[in-house]
C-alpha cells in the first residue's frame, strides 16, 4: 500500500514484481497494462442526507469533508479530489488521518466526513456506512511491472491478468 510512484521505484529495483494502480501512466523502465475500469463511489454515514439519493454528483459533494489516509495512496486520493472539485471552482475540504482503510470507514460511520471509494472497495462492509456511486465517474485500473522480471510466479500472474483483461469490458 503506497503511491504509484513508490511502486514504480520498487518494481525498477525488483523489490516487488507488480503493482495494481489507478490510472494509465508511464514510468521509466516500467511497463503497464490497462486491466479494467471501476466506478467511483462515495462512502457516507447511514444518516447522511445524500443516502436518500441513488447516485450523487460532484456538485452534491462540494461542501463535504473528505476523509483520506495520510499514508499509502492518500496523496493520490487528495490530488484526485482536488482535480475533480477544481472543475467546479472549489477546493475540497480534506481531513488526512494516520489510519488504515477500515478505520477510515469507521470514521465515516460516525459522521466525521465522507470518503472516496472504488467499486471493488464497496464490498468492505462497515456498520453505519452506505456507498453511493458518483455520476459518470470511473477510474482505469492498471498493472505496472518490469518486462525484465523473469520470476515464474510473476509471469503466471501477468498472463492471468492479460487473459482476464481481454475477457472483460476494458472501457
């Protein structure tokens, strides 16, 4: 659990074999493969007024406090929120926390703020947390790796990822 740039550096050093990241990027001495696209959701407390809506918009979220992790991919999430709300001429209210993902959702459940989540993260069930999709918002998921990596287990993983990507909607 780190930012994509840190993963790319670890791949170049052969400290890790591959990393699954949000976005389509190019890093020196790394290859990447777009695998699939996921919808973006917002995690809300059960009693939050936005839970009455089936889907929310960025305009609905402009006055919300976003909870993000200070470590891991928290920096990328902060930048993503800044870009999305800048389109509306707003700066997001961000409260960075030094906690894990589950604990962050616990804070959402207590009403301390909302959190961005991907479709795959919505399977994390935390009492008091409700997920709503953000209209028209999706993120590409890619795997980054080094073509020079000859680890047989990694090669099998990459082959599986390629076959799954070919069989899925890669919109």
